[in-house]
């Protein structure tokens, strides 16, 4: 987007801008999850991240379908929010000196990522519906539901990891 | 936190680190909301942000109480996540050329902030309980409930702003 021009003129422009933002975010998450799988120490957490990596690759494809349905070329805009969330995750993880505590920190970081996606998909779905793009809303809703499930699963995994870390 | 030393040795260290992170985030939000109040065009949204600014000032105080109860001095760590979320909000808002679309963009940005806080408070409460710090958990839960209410209110405001923007 231009630095001196105001490129977002209407809700459709805003929707496309936000779609490019989540497309960038999903792709960054695909690049980041393998590192989190490597760092995770409990096999349950590793498996959870592996499953979510496969889901995330599918989310990228669904976002590409939304671009196509909406008649615009798939493209990204840099998303400082997800960059910041991932940078914070890296910094905290590299500062932890105990494997159970590390798992707790990784789960918290992953939940921050999930919540970012949950809020963005919630917004995108509301905008798509208002724009009459029900087909786009349906696809985006499939991603949203999987992000919510992933967040709930992480909450359950958090309990066992914290129990081990405090024990 | 040190660059070459691993400063987080146990769950208590991780809890305090995350508390410093949300303390930084809440303070940044106190600094950012007045700009969002200025930019917002609907009086309902302006009032919503003003109310949340007062709540946020109170959240800062509650986090300070948690530090005190936990026996550590209130302090911040830079939180790249909230910095990124706020930078993204600024960038999008400066790129919008329509007041109703701007309100929709501001609401989406504010909801990204709320969701970041919701995930962090959720994590902090779980950790506080595991550490036996029920008094800290209670205070953090009061902040969490107000963030959730703010998010729900923004969802309702979003509907009317999008209706105006699409009309």
C-alpha cells in the first residue's frame, strides 16, 4: 500500500487488504511451525504442532480460493502483527532453560498466534457477508473453526505441560 | 532478558516474564487509544474507545497489584507482538480514504488488540493458578472479563459501521 496515497477507498478494498494480511500470516506460520516442532519436548505437543502444520498448509490454499472467488490475484502485504507475535515467541523460547517450561512457553506463543488468526478471520467473515460474498465467508469460516479447535487443544495441552513444569 | 544467558529457569520466571509483557502492552494501549479516539468518526465508537481507555488505565493498576502480591517490582519487557499489532493498526488507518471504512478498520484493529490481551490473560491465569497464586489469578481474571466484554461490544459496533460503509 502506498505511503502517500490512500489506497483503501471502500469496504471491498479493506477486505482485500485484510485478506492479503492473513495470507502473509498463514504463510509465515507454515514457515515457523517446523521450528516449533523441533523445539517442543513432549511428543503430544510435537504431534499437535505437526497436525496444525498440515491444517495451516490447507488454510493457505483456502485463502487462495477466496482470492480466486473474489476475482483478485493472491498476494501478500507485510503483517507487522504476526511478525511481532512470532519474534516474541522466538525470543521467549530462546530464553527458557527447562524443557517443561519451554513447552508451556511454546503453547502460550502458539495460542497468541491462534488468537490473532481468530480475530482476523472473524473480521473477514463479517466483511465478506456484508459484501454479499457468502462463498468467501464459508471458506474463511472453515479456517476459523480449525483455528478455534487448535486453540482449545492447546489449552488442554497447556494443563499437562504446566503440571510437569511445576512438579 | 539476557541474550546469551537463559534467564527463565522455572514456571515462576515464565509467569513474571509474561506479566512484564502484558504490563508493557497495557501501557502501550493507554498511549494508543487517544489516537484511535481522535481518528474514530462515529460518536458511538469514540465513546466506546473512551470507556475502554478508562478501563485500560485500571488494568495497568491491577497488573501493578499482581506484581506487588507476587513480591516482585513492577517492570516491563518489550513486547514485539503488541508493537506489531499497533504498527499494523496505524499503517492500515493511514491508508483509508472514507470515514465509515476507517471506523471498520479501527474496530478490526482494536479487536486484534483485545484478542492479544485475551490470550495473554488466559495464559497468565492458568499459570497463576498452577503456582498457587489464586489472588493474582482473581485480579487477572477481572482484566480478562473486561477485555472480553470490550471485544463483544466492538463486534456489535462493527455491524453498524460496516452497514454504513457498504451503504
